[in-house]
């Protein structure tokens, strides 16, 4: 059952509170981390324990402690309890390229088992896990592994972050179709206002509401960190 829940005054986002979430996006830079951090903050504000996970990350910094990824660090900072770095981000690669290529460059291969182990540790401590994907839905994890395989294996509900900019209708509708075609559950989508100059933004949102067979769960304003009422987008 999907229940609309007021997270903060004037804010509404509807997510089934019993399930773990996989945050995907219409593309890299659509706002997955921003939304995942907002979701974790909203859960914390409700007194729930939830941890973020970025199972696979490329574009990591070299530090004295090892490779560190900005997304994973942001998710850890937004988590309660805060996971150990390697549990949040079991696969970290330095070059900012597609992860299966980054893994190949260091003779590694991304596999499900270590991700599942880390996820189960997070779940045992936090109760609720918000997992951020890489790039868009069809970004591969290895020659034989897609993100859909991870989502099915961990039994996650998918949240699609639509980065509102020109071209997002095509990306959003293709993504929604692919998620369903892969046999995964699309819990809903988030309208993320990443372009303050986007024209006809409300009409774009209405177009997606009419065509995506899953609810608009919430919106993030440009520069916003909390969800705003979905009714603001009503056509
Ligand atoms: N609602 C918003 N308002 C303003 N800026 C935003 C918003 N959402 C995201 N951004 C900015 O857009 C950029 C991309 O966002 P974010 O890192 O969350 O995307 P992503 O989908 O997680 O990207 P990646 O594929 O690299 O993981 C960041 O600089 C972020 O601060
Ligand atoms: Mg990110």
C-alpha cells in the first residue's frame, strides 16, 4: 500500500514506508543523490532509522583512508545510523567513467554478492535502506549485470528522479517503460527542478503525470532540500 505522508509542514511525499528504495534517475546529474538525501532527511524527521547506500561509484577521490565518493559521503551524512564507508559503498573506482569500464580498468568485476552482504548489514542496523543507483536505469554494472538485477535481487521499490530539463520527457518515459519491462516495481517518480530557466515546466510535469503509470511522489524545488506539495503540479 502506498500512503501519502506529510514529512514536514507543507510537504508531501508518498512512499510505501515498509519498503527499501532504489533511487534511479533520467540520467546522470538528474538529482538522485539530492533526492536520496532528502528522502533520508524526511525519514529521520519522522523518527525512522534509515541508511543510504551507493553500492557502486566511480569518480572517487584518493584519501588517506582509501577511495571516497562524494555521493556516498553525502548519503552517510544523511543516514541514521551512519554506515561504515565500505558498507555504504562496497565498489569504489577512481576514474569518472561508467563503472563497469572503471572496474575493468583495475581488473575487477562488479558482482551481486558483496553488495547483498553490505545491504543486509545496513538493513539489520537501520531497518530501512535507500539505495542510489549509477547514472540512469540502463547503465550497466558489468558485462552480465544490469541495475535491474540488483533491484530484483534486493527486492527494492524503484523511485525515478526526473531531472526537469529539455529532453526529460523522452528520458522519463523510456526509463519508466524499461523499469516495468525489467519486471521491477516503479513506486513512483520525483519531479526535480534542476533547471530554474526551464520553460513550460508545469506542462511537462502534467505530461508525465498523464503518461507514467506510477504516482508523482513529490517535487524538489530548485535549490530546495525538502519535498514540496505534489498538488502544486496538478494540471
Ligand atoms: N533540486 C535541485 N536544485 C538545485 N540543484 C540541484 C537540485 N537537484 C540536484 N541539483 C544539483 O545538480 C547536480 C546533480 O545532482 P545530483 O548529484 O543529486 O545528481 P545525481 O543523479 O546523483 O548524479 P550522479 O549520476 O553523478 O550520481 C548537483 O550539483 C546538485 O547539487
Ligand atoms: Mg549521485
